[in-house]
C-alpha cells in the first residue's frame, strides 16, 4: 500500500481528518528519500509499535525482503511482536497527526528510509516513550 509522504491519510476509510497525514507508506515501485535516522528516534518508533492502532487480522509483507516473512519480528523491553498488521500515530504540531504502518520501523532501520523532517521533529518532541 503506497501513499505519498504527508498526503492526507485515507487508509481504512478514515480520510475525513485533514490533519491526519500519511508517512512511511512505501512500496518497491516508488523511490523514497534515504538517510540516517538517529538511534533514539528509531527507539521511539519501536516503542510506538508496541502501542498499535488500526490492528488488522492479516499481515502486510515488506516489499523489500525476498522472500518476505509474514510479520517482521521485533523485540522491545523483552516483549516480542511481529510488525506488518497495525499502524502507529505520532502527534505533531498545529494539530497534525502522522499515521504510519508499523513496518516504518523496518523501513527506517533496514532500508535507510528517511521520513520527512516534520515527522522526525514530532518523534523527537515525544522524548522517551
């Protein structure tokens, strides 16, 4: 499922909120910005993965792994889970909220995905989750 970064979030029929923006909805057909993300921000994203929203019954597999496992395994504070079946929300400035698939952690960590600066700033303002 691909959405342009910072476009209106329209997944799962929740496209009525103009302040909810899509981030990290990548696929193999579209290029994305690459760069380094500070480890502390990766940790914030990982922590948010353990507070999922819009949990679905199935898994979206990573378009960047071949073969792609069903669920991307992660561990945080001795808890384990599989990513690919939920989303995270990141509160931003001026009433904005960012909606991202929880696979964004994998995209940032393993594929070098660099989300928009305003998303990174929002993560940074969350501090330690």
